[in-house]
């Protein structure tokens, strides 16, 4: 089985990219985020951090710990793949998983990774716009507090936190199996982006119609209101659109834009 993991900060187009790859007939259909896998990998990550204090009581060494954790992760991936027997490629996405891509690479070294980049001003403006819906849920309490306080610097730091672990991971093999995907390029030039992704992933994407409705196992319209995702917008499910590029100018003040640029400048992702 070929594994492809999609990540990026919230509101950077991870669901859009996921939907495009999952239109390819040899992949699984678009499905719910791989949040469970993110929890598992975060446990592995935290376990390494406390290894010196208590790890020796349970495992022979760090390699033994990694081997045990790998069997847990692979059991989940194999079980997921069994649910989609027609799939030759398993495509999973989760923004939260992005922070642990280096750890996931340690356990699934044959996997490929796609990381969405988007102008942080547009991503944060989008967070602000969906903020009222998010506040009605009990999800992401840290993000809710930042939105309630109007903490622009905190929101920019929140955005950057998704990229720092990969940005500082100096493992050549990881980067051979990883590609950044710019949201703006994806929505302005979708066929070019799909050809590039085809060359990297081996999926048959270049003949795909990027503007067609998504192929999905999910039908949020049929869910009770309380279960509908806070991040869903009118663009959800309708294919590629560049309508939201530069929308931050209608949401953010010049002072907010300047502050976001300053905080995110070390990553340089909007240039």
C-alpha cells in the first residue's frame, strides 16, 4: 500500500488538496480527517520526550519503543485500507498531524508527505471568518481564546506552529519524500499543480477535472447542525476556486497584516 499524508495549518487548503487526490479512482474516497492517527503519533512524540525518565521501565531502548509504536500505527493504516479494498493508495489528511510528520516518517519511512502553504494573512482571515461557528463548538479551546481576544500575534504564532517541526527537520530522505504545495498555485493553475503532483505521487491526476464536485464518503448536509464541521464554507465540495485569494484585505487591518507578516517572516511562505 502506498501512503500519502496531507498536512498544513488550518485554512490552508488541506481539504481541497485531499479532495483532488481522492478523485483518482485508485485512492480511497474523501473521508473524515485522520485525527485518531494524529493522537497516536503525538503519543509517540511525547513518549520520546519522557524516555529518559520512565521509558526504560517499559521498553529496552528507543528502538524497541519505535518498533512497538510502528506496529500500532501500521495496524491502524492496514485496518483503514481494508475498508477500501479497491484502493491502491491511501490518502489521509489532518492539519494536527503536520506537527508530527517527522515522527510519522520515522515509523512509516516509505510514506510521502504533502504540506499546504498559504499566505498566512488569508489563512488567519479565514480563521476569523469561521470563528463564530467554531465558538459554538467545544473544539480547539486555545484557538477560541485567541479569536475571542482578537490576538493577531497569537494567531500568527498559532499558524507558524504547524510548520516549525518540519521546517527544522534535517533528514534528507524525509525531504525527498515531501513536497510543499502552494495554495495560490493550486487554485490559480490547478492543472499545472496536478501534473506536478502526478509526477511526485504517481497518481493519475493530469487528466482530472479539478472543477468537478468532490467524490466523498461524507455528506455534511445530512448531519445534524451540531455535528457539521465548523470549518466548512460555501466553497466546500465545489471544486477548485480562487475566490478567497487576497480576501484578507476585506478582513484584516493594515496593522494586523504588518504584524502577521513580521511574525511569519522567518518561514517566508507567502513570498
